[in-house]
C-alpha cells in the first residue's frame, strides 16, 4: 500500500523505518516480526525521506517496553494507553492477557494502523487528537493506568502539554505517565525558518515543546500543584560510536547531557492537582 501522509502523521513512518531496521538485526535491541511485516508492506521510499536508519527509535521502544512490562507484572489488569501510537506494535512484543490496550491517534493515523492492526475487545482504537480528552471515556474506571506518549509531546505547545497533564491528573490520579522529550535547542531549530532538515527532501514538523532534563521536575511539579518525582531513563544507542559518545557525555559532560533528548516517567498525584 502507498500511504498518503503528511506533517505529524508522516512521522509514524520515520519511527517505523528505524524500528524495523533494528528488529531485522540479529543483535537488535527489539524483536518484532509484526513491525517488519508492516514495514515491508508499505510502498514508501523510507531512506530517501528519512536517511539511513539508526537505532534510536528501537531503543525508545525497548525502554517503554521495559517500563510497561514492569507495570503489568505488578498490575496484570492494567490499562495501557498509547497516545499518538501510529504504527507502534508494542502489543505484539508484550505478553499481557489481562491487560486492556487503548491506542489514541489522529483519524489519519488510526486509518493506516487499521490496515495492518485490527482492534478487538482488548485492543481499542480511538480516533482522536490526544488533546481531545474525550478519549478518557475509553479508559474504564477502577483499573491501574499507564499512559505512554512516544514521539508526541514535542509536537504540542508548552500550554497544551501542561493542560493535558493536568487533565490526566484529574481524571487518572495515581496513573503513571511516560514520555520522551527534546531539548529547547532542538525545538528552536525546528521552529526556525530553515527548520530541521532530516535529509535533503524531508523537513520534520515543528516541535514547539522543548525542555532540558533539569527543568522537568520543577516544571511538572508546578503544573500539577505539588512536588512530583520525575524519573529519567538512561537513553543509549545500541552500538557503534553513538553509544560510546552518549555514555561519555552522560558520565563526563553533565551540562551537555542535560540538553540531550531523553525519556522519563512520573506518577501523577493521588490527590487532586492544582486547577
């Protein structure tokens, strides 16, 4: 099939490109036959648009898999909400017979997803913008909730991320939220007149929300009206010079490490957050 995607929905093919190449490796950090099946079925010149594949999105999926698997082990009846899920195939990588999965994405994203991944009673698809909080109604009451947002929040404004976080805290007190983020420097680059040209032919969509690692805890605590611990997850590439560069920066150059893209998670307050 040939997808007709532009702007933010097209980024699902960028992440698919990187995840599929990682999954195809004998030493890949993820094993994902469904991802490879989808990748090969789509008529799209991935390399021309996004360049040579790297391990970044495979590592990101691995980190989310680990945290979600821990959560499910503790809460077998959990609800896992994936915001902006696109063509992520996490449900095929995690064994969770008692878990409800809720995939929230724009209508264009859900349309492409359902050409390869069918919803059922344990895997719900909700065609909504993540900022449209009517998706909350798809999450049943009384069950532990884990909300994952891979490659999403950076495409929102600071005001939008703050409002969504407060709304989720009011509706799902005590839920776990995990997301990745980019630094302010990269955010500004995407907003510049030239933008961020991933290749000669592909310009990434603007990414208005950028934040540095040391800003996360005070910022989220201010949004939620109380001190909230924010746990950073060490992000490292699976192999090659990039892996050692990141490890070196993390150990010896903390000021630079603070500005790198990252992954974090937090537990929303049990008490009512500030309005």
